[in-house]
C-alpha cells in the first residue's frame, strides 16, 4: 500500500488514528492523531511518543501475535486531564516489506469516566449522609429499650434528637427527589410568563419569619414597573427561597435582594433580568467558589449540618437556572459578605 493510500485510509477514520509497522515506527497518522500525539510522528519509534506502559505493551503484543488489544491512554488537553480508550488491530499487507502494521484508534472516554466517577461519588455521599442519622436513630432506639426505658427526662431528650435526625433524612430524600425532577426536565424550556417583582415580593414575605428569628433585615430593591421573564413559577420560587434562606442562615444581619432589568446581557446576548441576593456576612473563601454547586459540597460542613443543610440546595439551583438558559454567578471574599447573582433571559 502506497503512502498516499495509507494517509487516505487514516483520514477516513473519524477518530485519532496512527499506524505502527513491524519496524516499531509510525508510518502514518491522520490529522486528529497528529493533534493528539504531535506533528512529527512519521518515522519515529512508538516508545518515544507513547510512553505509557499499557499502550506500548499492547502494541508489542499485537505486532507479535496479531491479536486485537485495548489499552488506556492518559493525556491533557490544556484544560483538564483526558482519558482515551485505545483500540489496536493488526492490518496485514502494509508497512515494512508489506509485513503488516498495527492500527491504533483513540476514543475519548473522558466524559464517560467523569460521569462514572460522579455516580460513584454520589452514591458514596448519599450513603454517608443517610448512615449518620440512621446510626444515631438505631443507637437511641437501643438506649430507649434499655437504660432509658424508665427515665422520662432522658426519653424526651432522645425522642427530640431522633425527631431531628428523622427530619434531616426527610429533607435529604426530598432534595434528592427534587434534584431528580429538575434534571429530568432540564432540556424542556419553560414557557410561562412571570412577574419577577411580584414573585420576589412573595418569596421575601414567606421568608420574613425566618429572618425575624435570626434578627436579619430583608429588603427588596426593584423598579416600579413589573419585570417579566419566561420561567417555571415553582422552580424559580425554589431558587429564590434557597438563595435567600442561605443568606439568612449563613450571612450577617442584612440581606438585600436587588432586581435589575437589562436591555442586553453580554453573556446571554439578549434582554435579561438580574437578581442579586447580597448579604453582609463573613463571606466565603474564594477557594470554595468553583465547587459550591457540586452535590454535597459544603464550604462549612459542620455549620451546614447544624443548620439542617443537605448539601444539595445549590446543585438544584444550578440545574433550574440551566433549564431556564440562565446564569448563576457567585462573588465573595472573606469578611466582605457574599453576592449570588441569577441572570434570566426575558
């Protein structure tokens, strides 16, 4: 097979692909293959480019016994680590003295690997979050059946704690179901027209008892004219309730909600409404900001659990905003409060 035919054959493969012949040198690569492994491949020994033992051992074995192999190739695209599944097949009749060559095709499985890891982490986190209150409940039940059976004061104290742990599990299950519903509907864009001013006024009114209990002043700054967006009323209520509740619980003594209509938002490239929930609390260390919307991630794990947090609230908020084709931005510095900004297309 001529070099021209080899190159044509490789370019017809829709994956990064290279050929290594019996001399153990590259005899061809398609454009995607050279992008992945480097431009100056032809004529070089494969071990100088593919320095990962699993891949080099698979090439040597395939050249020797002509049997199909698979291997894993780890790389980096400049932004993140990437994982490729390498499929090796022996192709007879090409290469040095037509002795045959090994065709390597690289399939990017990074997203699949990340999704698998996310599922494993999710199961581990859910198990951990449920195990703690379940263990406490089992311990108190055992105590109530034994030593505390005839002690009314201890019984009442343990029952109160058990009620709290059961409520914690109930909140967690509720948030898990809510997250599942949001993810299921994420691709379906809402069509209902909403008055955001009225919506935020209603949310602040419902949050007033919590704010008063925590000695927190709530305020809404909005234009006199109604601001309308297209959205899901219940889901947006969930977003604003979550953000305002977090600000009340973890912020300082003042929470401002600011609604601003914009003729054109640079990120959305369309008319939009900006809703800011601003507190004057201790702030959030910037190191935590990129991960705040991850499931079960807590900037202050101990305090969050004490206040009844499940670690899923901001993950739900993110998915709801994604469904509305909006944006969520978080800005904070230690000692300078925090600002959560929701931008929704109008």
